[in-house]
C-alpha cells in the first residue's frame, strides 16, 4: 500500500478545512467516518491520509471506501489500486454502471 508508513505519523490530523461546514468541537469522527474518508479521498493531502488511516485503520478505510456513493473516475481508480479493492466491490462503481450515458459521450 502507498500509505503503509502511516503509523510513523501518529500526530497527523485531518485538515479542518476539509470539514469546513461542521463544528469540529462536537464532531464525532467515528460516526461520520464516511464523510471524513470521502473528503480525504477527494481533497486530502498526505497528512490527511495518515490521519484517516490512524483514526480508522486500513480495514476501516476500506470499509468506508466501499460504501461511498460517489467518487469521480480518477479517485475511484486510485483507491482501487492503492487499497487493492476490485472496482465491482465499490458502491460508487456499481452506481455508475447503472447510469445511462448520452449517445454522444
């Protein structure tokens, strides 16, 4: 895994700018795991990835990624490769297959 040295960064924290619309003094990171993981995948820097991996572990990250309803193609393929998750196991990939595209696209 690309971020397999995350345990060497125990002091890493998720950038508050990723969760700008939430009051972080009362934010429950465990209950809002999917929101945090989606923001980190879409907009996070390496420190955000380290923080999320320290919070949820590899298994928690994989479980959250599999449940995400939407990721763009680039992010979807990135997490598929990094965490070795087959694309059909991702909810966002499955939903994308059901969407009909226009004739010209």
